[in-house]
C-alpha cells in the first residue's frame, strides 16, 4: 500500500493550510466558548463568518456535487481537508446537515426535497439535529418506538427522543420513527424531515457530566408534518439510518485533533520540566500515544481508501471509530496525570494549564465511546462482520 498522497492532494493540502493561516490569526480563539459542543451556533460571529467563507469556496460540503454547493472533491481530498481543519482547531463545529442529512437526501430524496433542503444546508440557513435514540432504544436503534401514523396528507408523530445534540439550536430534525407496527423491528422504520418549531414539540435540556448543555430530550405529541417530508420508501428507514451512521464513523478528524494536542502537551512538558521529572512512566505513555495516534490515522486512511475505490466500508469504519474514541480517553487520562493537581482545573480557573483542555477532554471523552455507537456495539460489529464470528 502506498501511504503517500498524490501531488494534487498535497497541493490541495497546501491551499487549505494557507487559507487557515490567513483566516485564523493568532488569538482568534481567545474568547472561544470552551464549554460549547455545538460548534457554529455557539461560537459566535467569528465562527459564522468563517463558515460562510467555507461555503463560498464550496468547502463546507466539500465532496458534494457543485450543483449542491460543494466542489466535487475526491474522497482523499476530503480526508486532507478534514485533517487540516481538525489539526488547526478551526471553528467548523459538527454539521449534521452536511454529515448525513444532505448525503441521505442525495441518495434517497425526491427532486423536490433536494431542491428545497440541500441548498439551505450549504448556505447555513438550516441547522439540523438527529433524532434517533430513545430511552429504550439506544445501542439497539431498531427498537425505536416513536410512531408516525399516516393521516391524509400528513404523518402524525408521537414519542420521545433522548440525547439529541443541538435540538435547542436547530430548526430542522432528521428523525427515525416506526410506521409499521406489525413488521419485524428492522422492517417497520421510516425517515422523516421534521421542522423543530412544529406544534407539539417540547425540548428539555440534558446537562452532561462536564456541565455543558449540548444534549436534549425531545417530546412529540401529535406533531403533524406533511407526507412529502417522508424520505425514501416507507418502512425502509433502517437501511438509510445504517448508511447515515457509516457516514459518521469514517472521519480522520479524531486523530488529527489528538496529534495537535500531543504536540501541545510535549511543548508544555519541555517548557515546564518539573511536571515530568521523575515520571518515566508518563514519558513512556506519551511515546506510546504518539504511535497510537499514527495507528488511528492509518485506520481512517484505510476507510478512505476503500471509499475512494468505490467500496462501502462497514466494519472498517467501525474499527476506526472504536480505536479513535478509546484512544481519546487514554490520551486525556495521561494529560490529567501529567498535570497533577492542575489537571482537573476548569478552563475558567486562572490556575488552569493548557487552557484547561485536559479537564474538558477528560470529561467529554467519556461520551466519545457512546455517541454514534457504544464501544461494545462496535466490537460486536467488528467481530461479526469483520472476523465472521457467529452472533451470540
């Protein structure tokens, strides 16, 4: 396998780096809201203006066709873009409309849906949340019980969703609901586009262990949406949902962020040797982390290379997600231990080191192995689909 990028891909990397150097001037993030986990909507005017510039270049949805606001980039160009944006800590947030709503509409949407919704994703008019998980349907999403019943030209939706990131800041929702109540659980789901200001929707905040408000629980009571907001074939939503999750699990951004953070920790340790003196175990763990970050990147490159070859990675994307998120926890734990008593200090403390990044990372890394599929589920998928082991 040739791990080198092509000359064209490296030229694009240089273009992205130049853009970032010009736009992210020193001190740009001094007032960054480190408690935010919703990206653009929370980071303020600078982030919104930055993302507008990305949209103008066709970079906001870089791999999309030009007719939908993208630049028709190759898979490997998108890898380069994601890697550089993550390494720079650019304020792009996580755009669910770009990540899977738009791609799903391109695959399964009607011409009317594509015309109405896709341009408003790339011009930032619409902000999307994803309504999958329920109190009794988390890792087992096929157990979804939220109901969507056809009533004339509408569907009437009743149910509850939980852990809905950004529902309080979104104007549209990508929702999975049950439309056939007699079919096997994988066979009776459908996908819908739901306006989040529709009558009957109640959003309540869920505060995570880091004290942040990113999650919500969403209640739907007789919410009526036009039948034209059904995406794809009725009762075939499970397959669309599974494809959307594979979009989520194939990113290079995790290893790029860790590589940047590792560089910051090593720089800090060199400038403040008292934090690492007489701690050979920490020095060894930093060396191990350096190797593990390269492994995480290689796993993501593998996913991208399969996609570039026209294949649909499934267990490969699962393995990359599993390794990267568990590595994030090991990394944060090492950072906390290196800083000692300074490690658990909140970013707003005047005594915090590294801007309190280790404290934030340590707490938020817990969710990383749950969101998008728990580590236990990832291991099961890898065992069954990757190793061919029988189901338990």
